[in-house]
C-alpha cells in the first residue's frame, strides 16, 4: 500500500484537533474508552510506512499523544508510590540511554536506533499516563467492564475464523489483514489446520494477550466471595479464551495459560502448591516426546517445526553474554552462524526494526546486554510486588480477583517471551504497560489505608503515637 503523505498528515492534524477538543485531562472516561478499545480490540488498526517497513497503528498515535501530554502538562501525583518502583525505572532508562549511545557510536542507523529506543523505552510512558490519570475507583471499574467486553469480542471473532477462515476476515480492519502472511494462517482447507489471529494480525501476539484474558476469567470463576453473576461471566469468558488460544496453535501460549492457571489455583487453595513439584517431575519423566504427543493430541497445530532455531537459543546465550557484555546497542543486531559445536557471531547495523530473534528476552539481551535484561526484569517484579502488597488490603473480592488474575497473566507472558517477540509487536508492549498501569492504579485506589509503620521517622511521613503512662499499681498494705 502506498502512503499518501497528505492524507496521513491531515489525519494526524485531525487527531491533534480531537485531542484539543476532548482534552485528556477533562474527558478521562472518553479517553479510557477509546484507548481500551484501540489497544485491546483493534491493536493493529492502521497503516504501514513502506519506506521503513514500519506499522503505524492508531493505538500508537494515541499513545504518543497521551505520553507527551503526561510529560508536558500533567501534574505529578502519587509520588509516594513512585518511590517504591521509580528507582528501577531510572536504572532501566539509564541503561537504555547507554544502549542508544553505543549503537550510534558503533555505526548503528540513526533512524532505526531512535525507533528501537521508542519500542524499548518511550512506550513505558503510557504506564505513567494511565497510572496517574485513571487513579479513581470508578476508573478501574469502567476499565474492568471494557476489558472483559474486549476479551469476549476478540475471542468470538477468533473462534469464528476457525469455521469461516479468511471469509470472515474484515479486509482493511488491520493494516496486515490483506497480507499474504495473515491470509496464509486462515486459507487452509480444514478448520483443524487454521491458526486464528482475530483482530491481532498474528496468532502468537493473540495468544500472548489471551494469557491475560484467560487468567482474569479464571480468577473471576474461582475466587472466593465473587457473586454468582460475575462468576458465570468469568466461566463463560474462560471457555471462549481457552478455545481461542488453542486455535492460535501457539504452544508457548497454551503452556503459559496452564501454568498461570496452576499459580492462580494455588493462591486460591494453598494445598495445590504440593501439586507443582509433582507436575514438574512428571513433565521431566515423561520426556519431550510424550509432551509433544499430548500437545498435538489437543490440536494438530501444536506440532513441532523441524529445525526451529529457537531450540538453539540456550546454547547461544552464554557465548553472547561474553562477546557483548554491554550489548550491541540500538540500531545494531547480532547475526549468529553455526560453526561446528560453537557459534560464529557478527555484529552489524540492522536493516529493519524487526531484525533480531524471535524471542523478546534474546533481543533485549543483544541490545542492552545482561544488565539491561536484569534491570527490566527487576523493574517488572517491583511493580508486581507493589500490586500484591496492595491486594492484601483490598476487601472487594471481584477487584481482588481481577488484580491477581491480571498480574499473574502478565507474569505468564515472561514464558511466551522466550519463544516469541510478542512484546515488541503491536498488541504487545503498549498493551502490556497499559494493563500494568491500570492494575497499579486500581490496586492503589482500592487498597485499604494502612497506618504507617512505627519505625518511619516523622519527617518521612511516619507517625509515632504518644507513649502511654503505665497505670500505677495501688500500694499494698
């Protein structure tokens, strides 16, 4: 598709005018509805800039406007909560900036280096916009309803593609709905051979999102204290999500959903923790062949692809950490060649923003090195810990179930990132930070106020009660 730059510029100006009319600071519910719909129902609605082979979804444009609004105009709030995890953001930002300097100083392309900086760093700004803008209980309630509705729409549309294939694919709904790759997943004679992509444009990206959808649905179905109507909605969504994720043919997505379910059920009933070592031992004893047979019996699309290079990633990682301990930097890539029992590496400028490995963890390791990878993991774990800390004080069981289900679903994506680069693609990184921002904001809004610890000094906001005078015992005769 050839881009008409005049139309594109007019479209951007129209969006800017819409932002000015609606004003993100005054019409928060409108923006919450628009962003939730674009991010989770139509994450790939947009066009492709052919000169850079770069997708330009409408969700990315909206996200950029929101992030810039937060950076320039929004008043900083909730400084106390930011202190809990803010230092980890600063560390990751510093390492990413070093990666940009390394890439540019080593011959990396300026345009591609900036684009990768956007994907790896700038998109995190949507977390702060969401976290500080939608910080009330009714914001989180509205998001829950919209998110569950998006889960149903995406699942039903994906399931429909099993039976009608590309005939039900709305051409032009997403920027890649007419591409040969997208059509190849659905233009299969038998329904069992089709890999559905719903409105996400890619089965693996859809599977990554389904992990979060399914985890929340399971939490609503089994959590103690949730009313019957909500429990029924959760169970219905769980069935739809499960069918849809099986139909994607993503082995990693299916395994992640099962593991997320085990963790959720273990939190619900601590005795199930005893089943985890037994399950792991059973997987080791049965071996890879039996595991493959079980997966293929669930769906033929789970069949292992012969010669898949992703199975060689563990052997590459250790050598890669020794060769580029500080990463190759943004705008560059590491090409790996087999060399007998070892591997040959060549660092060169990237020719496209998609150059790299089909694994997000491998890509961030190559760009930012072990320290960048570690800082990113620690950053996410600090946010998860903040949510879990607040959940312990929440009394509403429905809110608690969604917070725990969503958080565990996001943690489940850690595993799918081993074999897919879903975080980097549209419907990945922005969605991840948007959900995480809402979970952090919702956990803070619904948390029951807790008195500060006695050891906190008064000049840091603590409070120490006055000492009580011990009662005087009456004198005995």
